[in-house]
C-alpha cells in the first residue's frame, strides 16, 4: 500500500476547547492592522487561522511576531 500524502489544509493539533488532538482546517490570511487609510498598505501582516473540525473553535496567530 502506498502512503497517501498529507493534506496541507488539514492538520492534527490540540484544541483548547475540545481539550484533545483534533483535525483542524488551516489557512493563511493577510490582514490590515492600521485603521488609517494612508498607512494601510504598510500594515498588512500574515495570520495563521485554524478551525477545529470537531467544535468549530477558531484560533488566530500572527505569523511574524518580531
């Protein structure tokens, strides 16, 4: 039997709501953090969004916390 490649959009992670390891849908989103229109183009940051497939809890993590 040939192993199947893992699905990069679905990963197993710990869910704080379910209190166990569950499958999560994962996506990356670019969000604008500035409320001022003149600087908005310079304030876009990548965020990793995970959603638990069991309970629907969503976790958002800024990816470049420098």
